[in-house]
C-alpha cells in the first residue's frame, strides 16, 4: 500500500483533536503534523517503529506520541468525526454491509453459559 501524507483538508479535522502543545520548557515538541505523518507511515506500510523515516522525527518520539494519542482517546474522536462527516456528505452507505459471525465468540459447551443465553 502506498503511503500519502495528510493533506490540508484532513489536517484541519485532525488537529482539532490533538492535545495542546506544552508551554516552552526545555526542548520544544516536534511539529504534530510531522509526528502524525510518521505514525501513519508506520500504520500504512506495516514497518516497525525502528524504520520511521527521520524526517518525521525520531522513532521514540513518534511512538511516544502515538501512545499518548491512544491513551487520550484521540483516534476514536477523529474516527467518529470523519464517520459523521462521511454520513453528512453522503459518502458512506451502510445499506450493503455484512457482519462476519466468525468474530462472535462461541460458548464451547458450557451449560451455565447456555442457560444464561436462553434467559
């Protein structure tokens, strides 16, 4: 899969949800857009954090920023915003969706679990 950096339109949506930059004490934080592009590079290409190109920041900085965004629920907020935007501009149509039942856990013969399901 080819990697593309975030364009300006998507960046406007994403940057609303990013944590505010800390006051200037010590070393200044890297550019958040570069860090996001570094995270997306790893997630899109499937490479390890060790292989993040240097123009996105150091591997540890990019990974640490990714963990911070995970802990603060930033990805969920961005996803829900993009999902809502897709509904509003009629780019998402769920009339042809299907669920694969292999993702639903099965109760492997546990009688007490079966009784709980029947109630």
